C-alpha cells in the first residue's frame, strides 16, 4: 500500500508539468496555430523560474517569472507567425533552439544552487487520512492549479461564446474573419496563453519537482506535451488522462530500477519517447478513416486582406 | 495607421538574394547588444567570434571540419523541407549512422582487417541513418502519424542507445572506464588531407554531396517532383505524383546523408565512438538549410558561416569566459531573422489606415 501510494504521488508530480504545458498548447492549436516551441518555452520557464525563486526566495515570484518567460518567448513566435506570416513549423523549431541556448545562458549562474521546493498542502485530519490523504490533500499548489486549469479550459472551450469563437478561428479562419472576428488578435491571445502555460510547466520542474536547475532539464517534455495534444484529439478531458498516463510511463522507469530488474537503464529511460511514437501511430491509425480531429486550419498561415 | 502584410504579385528577386545577408547583419547587431548587456566589449567579442578564426590556418581547417557534417546533413534536410516534409530528427539519424558504421570498426578492432573496412563503415553508416529515418517516414505514410514528433522522439532514443553501447558492450576494456570505444584502427579512419590540420576527406565528400544535390534538384524528374510538391501540392496531386513515395524517398535520402555525416565524424575527427560526438549538428543543420535558402550552394556557404560561429564560440569561451550557450542563442536568433526576411520575399509590409469595419462587429 505504501509503495503504491508513493508511486501515485510521484506519478502526479511527473504528470503535472506535462499537463500544464499541454493545456496551453491545446488552446493554441484549437485557435489554429501550431507552436512547436513548447520545449524552448518550458526550458526558459524553468531557468527564469528558478532564477526568480532563488533571488527572491519566493516560489510564487519564481512561478510568475516562469510564466512571464514563457509568454515572452511565445510573443517572439507570435510576431513572426502572425505578424509576418512565417511558416509555423520552422519558427517553432527556432524558438526551441533559442530557448535551449538562452536558458543555458541565464541558468549558468544558478547551476548547483538549491532552493526550498514548493510547500505541499497540509490540512489537519484530511492529509493524515490513510492512502488518499497525501494523494488528494497533500500536493503542492502547481498540481491543484494544473487540474483547475484543465477544467477551466474545458468550460471555456465548450461553454462560453469566446470559446466557440476561438474554435471557429481554428477551424475556418477565413469565415471567422469574414464574420468580423479579429482572427490574428484571438490567435495572439491564444499563443501568449500557451506560452504562459508552458513557462509555468517548465518552472514546475526546478521549483517543485527537483529543487535545483540543470541545463536542458526539460529533457523533451515539451515535445511530449505536443504529442499529448494529438493523443488527446484536441479534447481537454482526454488530455488530462493522457498526461497522467505519460507521467506513469516516466515513473515506471524509476521503479523498475528500484526492483532490481536486469534491464538496461537506457532502455527504461527511452520508454517515454518510444511510448510517444507508439501512441502517435496508434491514435493516427484508428482515426484514419473517420478523418482527423485536428482543427482544420491548424498550422496554416493567415494573411488578412484589408 | 497600422502595419499590414500583403502578398506580393511576384516574388522579389532582389530580396531573395539579400534576405540571408540582411538576416546575418541583423543577427550581428543583436549580438552586439547581447555582448554589451553581458558586460563584454562588443568590438572585441565580434573580433573573437567572427574575425579571429579566419586569420590562422588551423582555425580555418577547424571551420572546414565543423562545416562538413553541417553541410551534409543540411543538404539532406533541404530536400525534405523543399517538399514541405518535416524531418527534424537528423540528430538521431546522425547518431544512428555513427553507431551502425562503428559496429564494423569495433568488431574488426585490432584484427588487422584490410582496406575494405572504411568503405564498409561508410556504407553501413549511410544505411543505418536511412533506416532510422524511415521509421518516422513509414509511421507517417502507413498510419498518418506526425513525422515532426516521431522523428524528434527518436533523437532521444538514439542518444540513449549510443549511451548504452559505449557504457556496456562496446566499452574499451583498457579505457579507464570512460564511456567510449577503443580508438579505431587506421584502416577504419577517414584520412586527413593536410599535415597539422584535422581537415579530412569527408570535406571533399560534402562538396560532392552539394554538387550532386544541385544537379538532382535542378535537372532530374524526381528533383522537379520535390520542388513541385512543395510549391503547389494540389497541382502535384493532380499530375499524379505519389506524395507517399516522396515522403519515404526524402526521409531515406536525408537520413542517409545524416548517417554518413555521423560515421564520417566518428571515423574522422573523433576517432572513436563516445557520447557527445555531436554538438547538435542535426539541429544546427536545420538553421543551415534555411539560411542557405534550401539551395545546395547556399547551404555550403551557410554551413561555413555556422561552423564559424561554433569555432568563434569556442574561442570566445576561452578568451572571454563567455558561456558556450551564447553560440546557440546566436544561432537561434539568426534563424528567426532568416525566417522573417524570407517572409518579405513573398509579402510586403504596408501602412494602411483603419478603414476596415470595427473588429468586434456583431456577425
């Protein structure tokens, strides 16, 4: 029981950064923009988040720095893809390359430093409940926030007028524009929101997951978040499940090592990446006949005529 | 008044030529600001980065050594990108080629094998890279899985696979427990061209690759098909070109070139297999491909320029205590400017008044 509890707690911790980053990207892609720079925005969120928390001693300020860094990175992306109608795939790649370099530069002075990680919730009696106590009532603020965020996104997309407009922009930008909706401005907001979420997801790593910063510590989580959005067929509910599934795969490798199984550690470490490939194949295959669930204008450049 | 983007009636030939140069100039300006912010003298920094490596023969040779894999990989990638096919896992294919080719070097090590070893390694390296690249290609044509994500995921897998081999079965028993294979035999090594320099025969191979690619893209049906699919996918479909075959073909070619670059790097300048044989060649090659405007000759020039930033970055790290990550930042900024300038070839920016109906008008 205790082991299972520990496993579940660690799965939640591993899933949270994926869920945060993927939630933001879900909104971005629903608005018809493919931002492949999630990895770059996450690692910048990690570096700036750690720097902010280390310098001020406040996890909250660290998280805000991470959010700001992610949003600032996504603003560069928006300038190019929305303002200058540049190819989104290439720009997203550039954003990742820049983010990895810039975070190394910013984080260089902080490598080897430690902070006090984000506090975990403690409610008397509730947190002390056997088994469920720590899982339900003993997490840090990021975890609760990631869950609130995905619920809010679900309500926003399918229960509000603005959510409907956002989906319309993603599915048919020309019609949405003809109806008078400011396509580029809506997309700009979506991209900035996605950047902020990716920054927060990145900041989670040094602020709560491991209380220190190392360069390239996101280790491909941004790309896995992108795959998660595809896996979830662009639906918030499935995204939630997918993020926890992938978190579980990440944790699996740690626990098989603890069990002393004679499997090369590198094979276990590559599991999340192999799982992503397999899942993408399975999802794409089953969907093949019914047509893609992707927003129809995903990745397409939109240049308004006057 | 506000800025608006509108399509040009015709591509601007002037800007098409000037775009990469404008991008480089803007990047240099940004670099100057960055140096100033970091408290370094920008003039000295620019000299260390971009001028000093050009002034001594050894550094010039090092530029050629670094440019060799960049150009080879980027030429392959450009074939994909021209056709709007997104192989971004060249780094993994580079490593896969290095591992596949090294297999012969490791298993013949010290056995006195003949001169067939190096050609066999090169062949196997290219084959390994091609097969590794075909995984995402097949996932795409058979199942419709996004090649962007699958090809990138396989980079991490290749890194871990290489790590396993050099720490486990292939580790040099006399290597003081360092994670590397034994040094390759002379018959398994790419020969150098000059004494006192690390420039090797692979650089000539890269030049040949550039020439072959130029002929292939400009003068063959398949090359035409690649360009047509990229420029006008609908027209290509109506004229009966097989898009799936093209995905497999471009992935295989780009993977083979990346794999070849990988084994040449291992059997040339490095001399044995170890983790970290690539300082991100596969990713920098993406920048090279775009900076070279997806044109083989342009890629050659762009490859030399980005090699200069690697060498300059190493020099700056030693001379000015600047972190090596600054090179990556510079390369990332450069790619942004390249993409932005490319947009101006097909678009122009205009000032317009606020004549359009209010944006929030009810539908």
